[in-house]
C-alpha cells in the first residue's frame, strides 16, 4: 500500500491515490530526487517556480486539469 508510515504533502497524497511513483515524476519532470522527496513529504517546503512548472507539466500527462494551487499556496 502506498504512503503507509510516510509523511506526505498534498502532492504526495495525490500521487499515492493514483498509484504514481515518485520515480516516474522524477523522470518526467527532470526534478532531482532530493527535491522531489521534499516536494512530496515536507509540508513546509516551497519549491521554486521552475520546479513547480516542471512538476505540473509532467502531472498534466496524467490529469490535464491539474493546477499548482492544488498542491501549494500560491
């Protein structure tokens, strides 16, 4: 089961609910593993605008309607 025992952000929970692995998002977005770990598990972490753009572009392959404000306070 996804997410058991892990701290998860809104993005992390979104990925888990869809059965999407962080590794997929790392490859699709070009964001480093360390940054992706923070983005998916650290609630207070605010990624750079460039990172947000890369992540949202990759997620839109799964859900074209996804928006950055679903995951971060913009």
